C-alpha cells in the first residue's frame, strides 16, 4: 500500500488530495470504506461527541447521514452523502467546523474515487475540497487535513483493513 500527498505549495489551496493503493478488489475496497468505517477510523481520537465513539456510519444513499455513534447510543453527525455511486464514487459533505463542532451550513466536500487496478488492487483517490468555507482558518484546517489529522493516515488505516480482509 502506498499513499501520495499533495506537493506543498502546489495546487488548489482550497483542497487536499491523497491517494492510496489498496491490495483488495474494487468491491471489497468500497465495502470496507463505506460499510465498515468503524473498523479502521481511529474513533478514540477522531470524534466530536462527548461519549466514547464505537462506530462511524455512512447511510448508503444520497441524503444519508455520515455520523459517529457513541457507546451510550448517542449520535453526532459529521456530514451527509451528496453522491452515492457504488462501487466507484462517493461524495460526502464534511460539516465539522474549525472548532470541531457540527455545522450543517459548512459544506466542505470529500470526494472518494475507487479505481480498479486489475482484479486484486484498487486505487483510492480522496479530495477534501471547498476548504475556503473555513474562512480565516482555512490554512490551519488545510494543514491539519494535510499533515496533522492527515487524510493520508486515515487512508493508510483503511487500506490496511481492506488488505487484511482481502488476504486474511
């Protein structure tokens, strides 16, 4: 598995792009990303609710919620499904503001594309865009998504999980 970040200073300052090659077939990569996010997302640290997060869920349809579920049954929404095109493309709104609170009006977007690379490998391309909606905190949030909270790290965890399911 490999990840490739944006080159610093090059490209759109309002987006972050990451790519990972997953050693799993296309359908399995899609399934692990969309149906089993709670198995690879680091819920102990990457959550916004007060309760301990036990799952991350994407409802599989346009308009569906993307949210965390706490151990007390509570839910905290992260965004919603803008495009649902299995097994090749998913677009989610990211509605967590720079203070790590849900804001349904924020509307940054995460597009994830799944591209078969033969029968046993999938290229996954992620773009988090419309970062200008963070206003004066855009550069801070871009840095977090690029290097600190890093979509690359999240994609690496996803790729490891998918590869583990493909090759138990």
